């Protein structure tokens, strides 16, 4: 019995040492993959320039710079872009792109920001949005219906709803969840030595209770029109 315990301990230590050595080797030999979005290298910087389209049918837009909180939170090699799109009737959609560099902690779980801002996630659905162009394809995305209670100027409590749509994209790869992304990232790293450069893309709109479907329909049209301008289409292998 004592011999078996020592044997098990020895095997565990060998596996731990082997895993650590493999991780060190991978870190020293990994290559950073190409983005799945249209991004331009910035000379003298590890970041890349991402241009979201300024003009989209039925929307005007405003560039929104990265906040001080985000500047301090993200790794230094994170690339970032955000625009706020607004329709003539006041309906607005915020579109954000976060592109990782060699530090994959740039890509975080969507729940973190939403829960931290007081939102509750009421419903999760995976849907596909048709993207026109060459080639025509369907973009898989996650659609979350969210809600929170806010105080009105009169001091009364009011419930508001929101629709949060997001997806992840790398070089000819797509994912709709963080677990799926991490599995593909590790698989590529082990099989090819390439650390895929994933981008986390999200669209967010606030709406009144009961207007979630109407809000998503308008968001879908915005996504369908804007995605070909900044995201590379999938290539059949």
C-alpha cells in the first residue's frame, strides 16, 4: 500500500513536470496567427488599427474611444475599436471589437462586464444572421436578452431591457462561446504551434420591455450591413 502511494505521487509529479515543460516549449515556439478581421499593423506598436464602418444604411455613427478603465484593464497588446450607431428615431447600437495579441486574457467572458454593470441575463439564444456579399454566409452569434432596474430622474424605479449580441472570430474560425473559443485555441496551439489571434465582437442596444424582438431585428440589419466592412469572410477548406 505504501509503495502504491509513492508510485502515484511519482507519476503525478512526472505529469506535472511534463505539462510545465510542454507549456514552456509551446510559449517559446508559438506563432501569433492572423486576425479574422480587417486590421492594419501600427508601425512601432504591438496593436493594430481597426476601422468600423462610419456609414451604415439607416444609421449615423460616432467613434467612441477606449475608456480609462478599459485602458488599465486590457493587456498592452490589445487592439480596440467602438462606434455608436444611431437611427433617426433615436434607436442606438454600440458595436465593439476587441482583438487580442499574444496575451489571450484580452478575450474575457461576456458575463463579467454585464453583471458588473448591474445587468441580469434573462435569456440566451444562439442564432444565425445572413451576411450578404461574396461569399454569402450565415454568421452564428449569441443573442442575450438582459435587464436591470434603474432610477428615474423623479426617483422612481424603472425596469429597462437590453439585447446583447456577440461572437468570436479568428483566422477562418468562429465561435459563439468562451469555452468553444478556448478549446479551438488550445487545439490550434498544440497541433500547429499557432496562437490564433481571436477578436471578440459585440453589439448592444437598450430597449423598452416587450421590444426585444424588434430591437434585435434592427440590430440584425445593422450587423448584416456592417460585418462585411470589417470582418473577413470564412474560406471553405
